[in-house]
C-alpha cells in the first residue's frame, strides 16, 4: 500500500508566500507564452496569461528575478515606455541586440 505524501511547508509557501507564489506564476506565464506560440507579449498581456493574473505591484517586485526574459521598450510621442516579455532568453537577447544595434 502506497501512502500519500503529507502536506509540507513548501506546499503552503507555494500557495501563500508571495516570494514563492509570484515567481512561480511568472514561470507559468513564460510557459504559457511559449505554449501558445508567441515569441513576445506586452507586460499587461503577459500578466494575464495565468489565472489568477499577476498584479502590477507584484510583477514590479519580482520582475528583476527574470531580467533575461523582458526588455524595456521606448515610448513614442503619444505613449510612455513599456515592457515586452519574451518566451525565451534567446528571443529576449535577439530583441535586445536588434534594438541596440
């Protein structure tokens, strides 16, 4: 007879500790972005790829842990700058090389 593993502190942290929860949601969003075949998404769209979505305050607090997956985009005269998230580090690097010549 196989016994079911018991609940762990890690399980609890994954659900309630934002320092674990939000990075996990960001990883899920990266996987979702790649799974749908998109190479990139604007940050607002990226945050909605997981349910529940990632809030602006939460992504801003944990974004720097994933610096290899996003880039700041310059704004135009009518809009301010924004960020794009990429499905892989390779795509993010490609964009950064193209954008910065």
